[in-house]
């Protein structure tokens, strides 16, 4: 009986040792290796890209999509009883990682909770602030856009409407005031929705001002105020201003703007530097009817435009933008001037346009329906390498076609007749 009891104890001891070999209760894992204890961590990001920043805190707008990530060390395959996410103590999700938005404004604590096989609870927390961008009314403000006759020698008051839709955060405005040359006169942060400018301004001048609103998390308003006003003239004097451009999407031009009075005498002229557009400003002017002629001397394909207007005492007339149109296509001809040309090692053609330089990318050449890509265009001359072959003597004429688009996208197409020798009569286009 004693021997039997001893054997039972020995058998029980072997069973205990066997379980101990398989289960390391101190390390929470079912194996026979000693590893580190279980750890968990939580993070938030905006994309699954591995390079995207992961953080413990973030400030978002309602409805922004966030990705919540959890990490269980050494592996998520560890046996567990439960894992979940909570937001402010309430169930948020039952996944290791997921994508979700938070719509309720305010500060939120989000926790990832992991209960292991033995009932021990591990957790990590995130802090998310949900704040809507501040509101800015882009229509109701003073002075209204385009206001005339603002006194140049007295204080000017600016005011606008801004608010916080969440009623939780403080907001501030960035106010910027510039003159007609885009020089910054004021660039300041304000904690009230108004500003008073006390310095004197120039008469008959255009001024622009902008307002953007931010909350304390530096979230910018979706709306922006961008407005302008004109100062008053002196003794009935007036001014005219405007901008001039072209139909071209390439090239830099020298614009000429001439101002003529009612007697058609040129009283003012402005020449711009090489640019894609130009701005003009003529002042002071008397109360009269004027003609403004806009042209480009070095690109005569652009048709000049004449604008007739009448000034108003003490005001600045801002004309609509003037666009000079080039509706003349490029010109293509052979060096000889004939449409019938002899085969040569290099074919040469003259391609000219008076509306701007034509890039090689806008030239297309085909020979008997086969496109030619090897050519050179320099100083209005198009050079096309052409290999003469003995077989060329077996035909009378073949066609080569040139297509070009100028800077205003006007197309031109010209076909020439190639002949292997000069024994055939020439062909002339109409």
C-alpha cells in the first residue's frame, strides 16, 4: 500500500513537471522558452503607409478618418481572453487595428485594452482632440470689395465676422494690408474681428487686404476674405488701372499701353518688361473720355485692342483684364519657295510666326504616312535629315507633310512634293 502511494506521488510529480515544462506562467506563454513579458501599445495615424507618422495624440476635425493601430509584444497570436478599444470609457471597437472617424467635438481619451489568458489586463491610451475649423463670413465685411472714395488722410476701420462652431476654442485672425505694388503695410495677429489703420495712404491708389482665421490648434478657416478698396482723389482727379495678357501659353512679351485723350493725343505710354502679363496704372487724370490702346510691338500677330472709357471724378476706374489674341497661324515654306523640292541629304524649310517662338514639341513631320522624329529647328529654319536611296529613282513624286502649332495653339499644315530628280515638272500649290 505504501509502495502504491509512493508511486502515485511520483506520477503526480511527473505530471506537474510536465505541465511546468509546457507552461511558463510567469511569462504568460505556452512553450518551453523564456521570453519577455507581454506588452501592448496603441497609436493613431492617417494612412497605412509605413512612412506616415504615428502618434499618441492628434487634433482633427469632425469626420476626419483616422487609423487606430495596436501592437502586442511579442505577437498578437498570444492566447487571450479579450481585446477591445474604448473611447471615454465606452466600447469603441473590437479589432486590433481599424479605421474610423470621430464626430463629437472635444477632447477624448481612447484606450486599447488587452486581457491575457490569465486574466491580467494591459492597456495603452491615446488622446484625440476633435475641433472644427473656425468660421469666417467671406461676404459680409467692411470696407466692401471695390469700395471707392476711401479718405486717404483719416483712419480706416476694417471689420469682419468670425466664430468658433464648437464654442470650445479661442480663435484669432491674421490681417494683412498691401498697397498697389504689393508692399506689405500691415501683417498682424488679432484676437478681435476688427482693425483700425491710422496712417495716411496715397490718394487714387488701390489697396488689398486679406483675413484668415485660426483656432488655438492652428486650424485655418475654410474661407478667406480677400478684398480691395480705392482711396479718394484730390480736386476731382481720377485714375485708370488694369491688366493685359495674351492668348499664348508660352513666351514673354513687351506690352505697350498708350493712353489717348478725347482729341486722340497720346498723353501717357507704358512699356512693360518681358513677361506673360502686365499691369498698368495711369494717374492723375482729369474728367474726360479716353482711349487706351494695348499692343505688343515684337509680336505683331497679336491684334491690338482699343478700350474707350470715361473717368469719374475722385475715383479709380479698374478695367476688366485685356487679352490680346493671336489668330494668325504659323507660315511654312521651302527654302526655294516652291512646293516641289528635290531629294537632298538634308531638307530645309522656313517656319515663321510673329506671335512667339514655336517649340520643337509642337512640330510634327510625316513622310508617306510615316512620322519623322529626327529634325532640328533653329532660327526659323527646319532641318530634316533625309537618306537618298537608289530605289528613290523608281517613282516620280512622294509627299512630306509638316504640321505646326504656335504659342496660341493656332495650327498650320503644309504638304510638299519630293522628287528624285529634276526631270519632272514642278507642282505649285494654289
